[in-house]
C-alpha cells in the first residue's frame, strides 16, 4: 500500500502567514480520510487541524505527517513566508574568488521603503564558529560612519564542494541576527567578521557597487569588480502606499506596491526595462521606447522585484517594486 500526502488540486504548500492550505492523503492514488494528521517538525510555524488543514503562523518550514491505521505514513513540507518577505542575494559562481581582507557590500533601500534584515547568509571558505556584522552609513559611495555592530546565531550550515586545490570546503551559513537591523531609504554598507578562512566572491550577479576592501587605511573598490557571495533575508515595507517613487529628478514610477500594472514617467525615452527576482534571475524584459508608459505585472508572483530601466542617453535607473 502506497500512502502519499500533498496539497489538494489547485492549492500550494507555499503559503503566507495567515493563509491556509488543505492537505490530502491518498492510498494507491485514491483519497483516504482514515489517517491521523500530526506536525513532525516546525510547530512554531504552522497550526494543523484533524482534517489536514494547515494555517501559516510564522516564517519557516514545517513537516506534516499523515499516518494510516496500519502504521504507514507520508510527510509533506509546508513553506510559510512573511507577506512582506524580501531579500538581496549575490549567487555563487563556482568558487570564483575568495578574499580575506576586511571588506563591505552595499545595500540600497529605495525611496519610500524600509528593509528590516533578520538573517545574513554568507558563503565562506571553510567552516566558521561565529559571525559579527557591522553596518555603515554611505559616504560618497563608500562606507562611512559605523551605525551598528550585531552578532548572530548560526541556525543552518550547508556544506558545499571542496575548494580545490586547497584542503577547504565551501560553507553557506544562515546566521540569525541577535537583533533586527531596520534600514530606511538610502545606501548602506555591511562588513562581516568571522573565524572562517575567507569569504567567497564573484564577478557574476553583482548587486549595486562591487565590494569595497580596506587597504592601507582606506576603502578601495575590488580590483576585479567582484562582490561577496551572500544573501540577506528580512521584510520590506512601504511607508506610504500612495507615494510616487522617484529615481532621481528625471524618472518616477507608481504605484508601489503594485497590482497588475506599473506606470513610469521619464524625461528621456525608456529603451528597455529588465525585471529581476530577488535571487538575481531575470524574469522579464521589454522595450517600451517611450517616455511615459506602463509595464504589465499581472503575471508576476507576489514578492519583491528589481527593475532596471535603460534610458536613451545610456543612464540606468534601478528600483525595487513590491508585487501584491
């Protein structure tokens, strides 16, 4: 007898806090109600009733089990996200570089938004036992005054492949910060302290500016144009949903968050617009070739996206949009 568990047709096991998903058990492909439902793991993230209805309570991954009367069981994973969940990520490029210097990465928070960071996920050369992160104000395109220093707890360690020819392995850690870091609109920088051998870096998928290295008492750009490999997790909120966001004096867009259509106004013709997910993957590209126009966002899933608009004079306008 084969027992399986999944969401009922038309539903998904990826839900937001407050949403529900109905799980169903099947024996040899036929629905079965003669099962006992239980939470195997992650009872902080979901609630579960006796009929297999799951409700998201907090962000995380939970495992739900259905057990038949003869002791057979099957497990389904349920993924719960915060409705305002967002992040920033520079993906690995097959261990392209590793740096041991004191260094920083930049974080851009668009006008009208607030980015609250809860976890940092760095990829390191060899293992680490501790992490500490410092956040800085921007000073003309480089790290300025230190704002905050915060430690964290390692809650996950994914070991990758060996860093040949060295006797080290790549590790991607998830470090839950000891306190949330709330950043209002503007540019910031973040550095990392750890007992890992080095921090992986990549020239592919650089977000914003390349990393800055601290050498001879001054901050200097990466000589290869690379950025550290990392991910930031947190929530993005908008201070005024009716605000028209401006990216300089010559370009604006609205509304943000957006439903099915985003409007833009530009002093110069917009030749192309690229849309990226927070993982860095391009999800759409279009060529409006107009100064004022609209972008259909109807097919975008709920989440946060980076838009890059190329103007006719070669300028690039980069801005963050939240899809409702």
